[in-house]
C-alpha cells in the first residue's frame, strides 16, 4: 500500500469549515418575540432584532427572509407544537375527565412559560397575510377540536356548539390572564388559571339557561 509522500505529510490539514451556529435561529426568535410584545410588530425593525440577538441585522437574513417570516415562524411553530402536545395528551389519558384536566394543566403551563409569545399570538397575528393567517387558523381549529371530544364526553348535557364556545372562552380567558402583568408568583398564577379554566369548562347547565323574565301583570 502506498504511503503519503514527505511533501504531502508536510502540508497543513485544511481548516475545518465554520458551521452556522444552530442556536442563532432560536436567539433571533426569542429576541423578536420580546420586541414584538414590548414595542409592537410594526415598530420593531430587523436591525433591532439583530442587535438584541447579538448579531448584525443583515445576518438575520441567513435564517429568515424578512420580519414577516419571523412572525409567521413564531406563530406556526408554536401552534403546531401545541397541537401535537394536546393530541398526545388526549390519546394518553385514561378517561375523558383526565384528558380535560391534562389539557387545562398543559395550557396554563404553556401560557405561563412564555407570556410574550402568548401576547404576540393574540394581538399580532392580524399582521400576517391572508394565506398565512388561514394556515394558522387551520392548526388552531384542530387544537380546539382536541378539547371538544373529552369535554362533550364529560358534559353530555352540552350541545357541540355550546362546547365549542366554552372551550374558546376558557382558553381565551387563560390567555388574557397570563398576558396580564400581575404581581404574583408563577405557582399561584398557575393554580388560579387552572381553577378558572376548570370552572369555565364545568359551568353548571342551569347557568346556560336563559332566566325567565318576571311577569309584570
């Protein structure tokens, strides 16, 4: 077998090619969501996102086409991950009641884990173009559908339309509560949000009945 020549052996090894840091993308997304929440989407520039992430503005374009692409990535990735987690919880639950409780606990945890992202998802989604909003709406509809079956099994007294309204109300209430800057610790906030959501989901049937007007004659 031929051996390397002395000349070849003396040549320096080629320098390893620099790899793009995998966490840069996450840094950009984390910085963007903080700025979108603090200053608003329209008032935030790409250079500002880059500066907050510790990179130059132009370097962002290695990862994202534009600011709209950043927002869409934030919201779609959040929605898809949330949907997958919710569907898994329902499949793993032993009973509908357990599934419902798991969904509530998960929802409270997810919202409290990243309030800025919850805020941006609630108030900045309208800035996305129609096609992106439609894709996001589709994933969110599937997420709410994951709640619907266990709720209807726990609450057979509800019509499907009533169950849908209650699920949307419970999740919307949790979103509003967790994006509000309250001076309480996370554990207390979690217990409060979970209790509110469970009460909303299990609201007594009589509370949904239109009260009779008193007779005036």
